[in-house]
C-alpha cells in the first residue's frame, strides 16, 4: 500500500471490512465468495483517508485492468464512472459500508 501506514484503529476497520466482504457483492445478495480488498476512496495519504475505505472483491476492485471486457461486472479501476452508474457512488457505498461496520459491532 502506498501512503500512510494505518494506525491500530484503522487496521481494525480493515479487518472488519474483510470479514464483512465486498460491499457490492453484499448489496447484490452474495456473501463472502471472494477475499476482500481495501479500496481507499480518496487515496491513502493520511490517517483520515483510511476511514474513507470500502471493501471490494477483486472483480469489483480492479479485475478490469487484466480481464477481457466480456463479463458480468464493472471494476472500480479503471472505470469509476461506469462502476458508480452500476452500483452507486463511492460515497453511497461508504455509507453502506459504515452501517455494516456499525451492525457488525453490535
């Protein structure tokens, strides 16, 4: 990861996100099918940026950089506009992610 190393609180957030799974898959009713990667919405330049993170599986995160275009998903990288049109804005997904984290703690 480039940027600032996450502190303990942020590392815990990442652990919970990985346990919850991909927010896009989860919104679509699929749970825990693939390992979850941490996506920083605004980069990882400071500790606060680690709070603006969502969990995405490989396919929803960055598979489009290496996979053919014939598929049933849109990856965030490099297709942010299409990704958001298909699944909601990153801010909406972050709000959903934060609700899931809150529920996870209860």
